[in-house]
């Protein structure tokens, strides 16, 4: 077997191997990109949750220490934050269920 026959025998397997290596690296890069997006989404959700918690806590303190029964604007915003937090929680539960299934 001379070098030309040897080359013919191994060109196809080597080409397929290199192609599969390329596909594997490309898929790994896509997976890293998706993981980075998930991490960024998680950080955004945590930040929003922290802001909502602070807003609710401050609103409750103001409501307890001051007579806010006639301050409709404060009560409306308080209810709005409570509703937004409940919707966020429902959304996160839905996404968690989708990931599990």
C-alpha cells in the first residue's frame, strides 16, 4: 500500500471526524450562549424581585405609621405592586413547570 492509497483510505473518516468536531464545538458555543442568557434573565428577575420587596415593605411601613386611609394614590400603587409581584410569582412557577416537563 503506497501513500496515495493510504491517503484515499483515510480522507473520508478524517473529514467526517473533523466535521463532527466542528459541529460539536458549534453546539457547545450555542449552549454557552443559552446558559448566559438564562443567567442574565435570572439576575434581572432577582433585581426586580428585590425592588418589589423593598417597595412593599416601605409601603407597609408608611401605611402602619401614618393614616393613609384617604390617600388613594398610595393605596392604588401598593395594590399595583402586590399584583405585579403575584403575577411575577405565577410566571416563575409556570416557567419552572415548563422546565421540569
